[in-house]
C-alpha cells in the first residue's frame, strides 16, 4: 500500500474542504446515538419490524461521520476494488459481531471510552497512511488485522447507544439483524461515493501532495474526537 511522504510540503486548498467537514462533525459528536423521533420509535416498537430497523441502521451509517472517516482512511490507498472489498468486509465482520453480541449479551461498556477508541482508530489509520509506523519503528502493523480489530470497537460504539433504550425482548434478535443489515447497506452506499471521489482525486497531478494534507487533517480529527470523549468521560468521574 502506498504511503504519503512525511517530507512533502503540500498545497492545502483542496483538503481545506475536509477541514470544514471535520469541524462540523465535532459539533455532532453524538452521531453514534439515536435521537429524536428515531429514539422514540425504538422505545415504542413492539415485535418484529424489519424494514423500519433497516432504515434506521442505514441512516445511522450514512450520518456516522466517525465510521466514514475511518473507512475513508482505510480505502485511501486501495486502488483495486478487490482490496476495497476485503478490507470493508473485515470491518463489517467486526462491526456486526460486537453490535449483535453487545446488545444480546447486555455487555455494558462506557460509551465515552469506546468512542475515544473509535476516534483513535481514525488517527491510527491516518498515521498508517502517512507511513509513520514504518518511519518510527521500522515495521508496519498488519493492516487487515487492525481494520478487523477497530471494527469490533465501532460495533460496540453503536451497541452502547442502543443499550440506552429499553428495547422489547419480543423480536429483538430479528430487529437487531435488520438494523445491522441497514448499517451495512448504508456503509455500502457511502463507500460507493467515497471510492468514486477518491478515484477522481487520484487522477489529479497533485494527488500525492494533497494526500499528505488530507491525512494530516484526518489525524487531527481523530485526536480531536479522542480528546472530546476523554473530556466527557472525566466529567462523569
């Protein structure tokens, strides 16, 4: 996988759009949660409701900026659709496993700490894209294992939010499967746009210079999310 040289000094006019996106996203740090009319629906549902839960799952992923930032980092230097499919499948497996297990087994974890790890996953992928681990330690982490590992925490992030609601036991398993199916549908829809935009961007002559700046912004966004969540956690002590 290609990496950005840490010695490149880029122009940043194009990645500047990414900065705006990150700043807006920080103001929606609870995007993992389910709020408003969707929350009311989750609390009032009785029995199996497959299509509504698929919709809610897809909506969660499309608006889940931290998931999308991580996925953008993952596919940043993946040029073949086969490789994109492998990495996204690993992420989906991890995400699905902990989402379903967390809710069904009622595994209670601190939402702030889980979301901090999710922010860390964004920062990790940016550092990996920048070649930092190879430069600092002389080795590169197993990228597939890392995506699967962080996928587990992304799934727990959603599970902790769903556990805030008293979801009826009647039909719970099928509703969770439907919700997770929606999450994967939303992920696929978002990924199509990310891959198309990345493909267009890579054809630009200055891609490498801008790639460095984009990953630095991705790194900054990840650490901002970590700091925000750890601050929230400290206030609960």
